[in-house]
C-alpha cells in the first residue's frame, strides 16, 4: 500500500535524495539546504513509512506554483508512484488556486502534462501567446533558478558524465490569468 503525504523530508531523506538524483541524467536537482527548506513536498511512503518517491514543489510567487523535482527510487519505478506524486502536486496547485509550471525531459511526465491539459512548449521564449503576459515571471524565475551554484555545478558535471543534451519540455496550466 502506498501513502501520499504532504510533509517535509528529514535530513537523512534529503541526503539520500541528493545522492540518488546526482545519478539521474535528466534531473538537475536541488541542494540539501533546498530540500530541507522545502515546505511543499509530496512524499510516497509504504506501510512502514519508508520513502518510495518524492515531488518537491514550491511557490514562485502568489500566482505560480512549480512542480519542481519528481523522483521515484529505482526499485519502485513502474508502479504508478510517480503519477500519484505528480497528480497530487497538481491537485495541490488547483486547491491553492495557483497556476502550475513544470519542466521535464521524461516522456512519462510529459504524457502526464498532456493528460492534465498543460500547455506544452520547448522554450520559454516560445511561450504560448495566451500566457505571454507571464513571460517575465517565468523567465526571471528560470534565470534565478539556474544561476544557483549547486545547479551550475550539476549541469556541468552531468554534461560531462552523461554526455547527453536532453531536450526539456516546459508545461504550464493556467488556473487564474492575473
């Protein structure tokens, strides 16, 4: 049985997440400090409260919510846990009346975005016209996000180690068009 909860991660869980995500070519990730500070984390646990997967989310501003990092431990993949985490994160954005924003190179996540009617695009500069007034917020957020020293190091390291240049797909779902 899988339980889906909104809770903070413990230090040992955060350390394990950072270590495991470093082994994943298509997730840039978040630092230990960021995981420990995150308030909107959706966690999948088994009946013994063992963490199976996690989705880190956060508020970009009062209108935008980012579904930021979806990760399921390898031994639990293929069981629908990632879908449960992503959908719960999405529902949490809906409940809070926030627009949802996410980025992924994972075909399964991109399919979930389609299934939930996210607007998909391949570049923030190609933001669909109907949401172009949000371009500044999303571009500024992305610029701040990527200029984090941890992420700069991970982008460089993963580019060298995995030698792949994955095409990420951006997705947004508008709940309020302010």
